[in-house]
C-alpha cells in the first residue's frame, strides 16, 4: 500500500503553530471534510475542522522541552504516524506557497 499525503502545510490555531500534511478541511456547518486543498492556497482564521497527518513522539523523553515535547525523541523509531484534528478558528497555508516554490 502506498501512502500519498496531501500538500505539506503550516497551520496556526489556539494550540499554537505546527506543520503536517493536509488531510481534509470541514468548514463550520458542513458535514463533509473535503480532501481537496482550498483553491486560494490558504485557510485564514476560519471556523471549521482541519485534519492533518504528521509524525509525533507520543511518549517524549523526560528532558524534552515543554513547548513541543512530541517533536523530541531518543531514537527515530520513537515517532509514530498520527492524524490530528484541529478545531477552528484556524489558519493554514501550503509550505511551498510560503517558500515561493509552487
């Protein structure tokens, strides 16, 4: 089986700033989570639910910084593939767009 992630994105919500691969976006008052990235290249302070795929360490080492402990590990195998749900308001943009490469 081959895994094909959506566009790589950076996103910001009340939980902070993070990154991952876009999985889907469900605007407020919608029942459908669209797997198509919005045509305007970004989601800006929108109400809804953003789903992203990313790697995280669910059991970070005790000496990991408290601001983002899931980004730290003692070995590569410590990281696990996870789907995260981010509730709005949320802003998100494709990383290639931010870098000017797409």
